[in-house]
C-alpha cells in the first residue's frame, strides 16, 4: 500500500512539474517567483504594466539573478532589449556574470524611453561556441524599475 502512495506521489509531482514547464518567455508564466533561463528557453519578456507609474521617468531596469547552475563555468552574458508598443525592439544594454556561476543584481539605463505596454526582454547569451548547454539554468526575479 505504501508503494502505491509513493508511486502516486511521484506521478503527481511529475504531472505538476509538466504543467509548470513550457515556454518561459511568456511574462504571465512566473510573474511572482521570477523567470528561468536555460539552453532551451534563452529569453524572457515582461510587459510594463499600468501599475508602473510614469514609466518614462524610470531611469533603470533592475535585473536580479538569484540562482545560477553553471557547472562548467561557461562565461554568461545577458542582453536587455526594450520593445516599445509601436516600433522595433532596441538594445538597452548588457551585463555578464563574474565569476560565471555567481548571482547578482544589475541595472541597465532605460534612456527615458519606457512606456506602459512596452516589453523588457532579457536574453541569455552563453559566450561559447557549444550549442549543447543542457546544464545551464539561471533564475531571475521579476524585472523591476528604478527612478534613481
């Protein structure tokens, strides 16, 4: 009987885990807990909600890397783009982890160009030629905005 409960518990965990898996680039997927970047999901996007007062006055985007799994210490860089409501996305800036398995907080200047409905896009850019990077996992908090 105990084996049946254990198997049921494992199957439940697998089911819940698979329900949570998927396209991590959807900003509605992990708004409270943050986002996960890895070799399969190298990009996340977060829309600037109407709750953000006067986004055009926010001077910085804050990216907090809270967990890094990078056993081979592959150098990691990140690009931060902004997609306005109308127009093409453009690069706000980049940052890198140093050492490559070290979490940290990073700020990127917004150039005063943010607007409600625009999208901040963070992309993981491993600095290696290897296409097989299954062991890299980076978790970031939801993107925040700073006025000064």
